[in-house]
C-alpha cells in the first residue's frame, strides 16, 4: 500500500509539473504572438539618455566623441553638438524640436530646420496645442526674447514659462514687480498680486489664471474674477482645447475640493467638501475632473460628484487618451486597479507608484517592471510580456499603431518593446 501511495503521489506531482509546463509554454507562445521587440539602436555610440513620447516617438542622446552629443529621434540623427536638450513633440506627433549648443553658439533644431540664436542662454520651447506653430524663448545678457511666428517680444522680469494661444499671435506670462506679481497678457499687465498661478489660454483667447491678494485666492479671466474667494488654490489644469479648466481649492472653513470651469456652466461647479483633495486630473474633452479625496476614515477617487472607494495608498487617477476610461491603482492588504469604478484584484506586483498605460475599452493595462513590459488582461488576469532588458521606461499606448510600447536598453543597444491586445 505504501509503495502504491508513493507512486500515486509521484504521478500526481508529475501531472502538475507537466500541466504547469504546458501552461507556461502556451502563455509564452501567446505572448510571442502578441508581443514583438525591435532593436532601434545598435550601440555604435554610447547612450546617455533615452525616452518615448506619448505620441509614440522615441529618442536617444548619444556620445559619439568626448564632449559631444547627438540626438536621435525615431531613427533620424542630428549632427554632433556640445550640449543638446531632450526633444519636445507636437500634439500630433509629426514635429519635434530641441535646443543645442556648439562652440558657444545656440540653436533650435527641428525635424526640418536649424535656427541659430544670438543667445547667451536658452529658455522654454514648445508647440501650440494645435501643433501648427513652434514657439521658444532665449536670453541675451539680461534680456529675454519670446519668439513667435510673426513677432519677437523682449521681456524683463519674467517668472516661469510663457503661454501662447493656438494661433501663436498672443502670449502671456507671470512677471515680478518688486515683491509683487503680475500677469502680462499680450504686453498688457494686470494689477499686482501677492501670488499668481498661470493656467492657460481660453478658446476665445482670454487668459485664465489664479491669483492671491491678502488672504483671498480667486480665478481670473483676463482682469475679471470668475470664481468666489478661497483660502487656497493649490492645483490647476486646463484642457488643450481651452474649453475646460479646473482647480483644487481650500475653503475658509478648511475643507478642500475641486471646481470645474466650462462655458457649459454659468459659474464654476464646485464639488463636495473633503478633509483633503489632491492629484487633480482633467478629462481631455468633457467638463469632468478626477482627484483623490479623504473624508474622515474614508478614501475616495472622485469624478465630479461620483465617489469610488479606495485605500489611502492610491495612485494618481488618469484618463485614457480619448477619455473613455478612468483608471487608478491602490494597495492596502491587497492591490487592485479600477476602470470606471470597477475593481480588478491583482495577483501581480503592480503598486500605485507604477505608471500605467491603458487602451480604451480593452480592459487591458500595461506597466513596466525593472526588466520588461507586461500587458495584463483584467477580466482573465492573464499577463503577456516581451523580452527582458537591463533598463526600461514606463509604457504608453500608441494610438497610431494600436499597441502598447516602450523602450528598453541592454548595454548601449536600445529596443522598442511592443504588445498588442488581439
């Protein structure tokens, strides 16, 4: 009996091992069908930095020689420079730009142009929200210049970056006047304030900002206040169309909440009162805002007035690129991700600190571990992954290619790691 019992146990164990091997092989086979990896840089030059933009463009800065750098954007290589900045990309992903310096001369380099600057230092660089125009600033001695397509503006006392409208014919920035602050809107200064928070241009070319006078914070549209007085305004956001803005505010009673500004409403819409509000996230199109809130012992992700229960250790909520899905992750004794309020308990090592990517309507997410990119199917808890690398970036969902993507490195070779969902 004992010998038959041992044999039976041995047979059972072997069946489990065979089943596990078959399951692993089938999973690897499916992963190989869904995930593909491509070498995008052969390591012929040392890589000092690399990245991938939300538009799907990858880039790398290499060191071809001592004290020289080269920028590579999606396979296109620049000449060598002594200094070069990380590239920025237009919203449509078709254009890029960077600052570069060679033998004391500064340049703006783009995908199709090289602009020499009479500069002693450089400032900000960007594209308008509609991707049509490149704008930038640089310094020559003590004077800063803002360069727009049809004009160059000399400024003194600018604090922080500058903002332009979609036609790139209007600008705004915060400026210092002694111990006070102003907002300069197309060359005309507002009254002075104790503090200011520039937000951005509205669709009608007025400028939205928050400002403090004494103990009172308000939100302004050009020179006109459009909100009540608050004790504090600590986070702000505006969508790229200039049709919705939002802020996290604190009332004089000590409560915190979010307000939403839209032409759809006669006045700003204010949320419920909470002990704490943070992690402001704005929907890409609609007048919807998401944020973390705490009330007593309760923790929530709030979307306007809807509350989704969560843990204190909760990540920043995020919308998918088209706004269809609202995603967040949280951990306590267990971890979960929630999509549009529906929880999925995780068996994998995702934490709220992981930067997640989501494909709208797919019930899938992607995240990076220390060595690879994983795609998790939330309904089945099945996971698929590509190759292992030494270093890896957080993933994106590339709408152009309809797949999750990131860039990984093995020594000085770079790889584009990709996974589809079907």
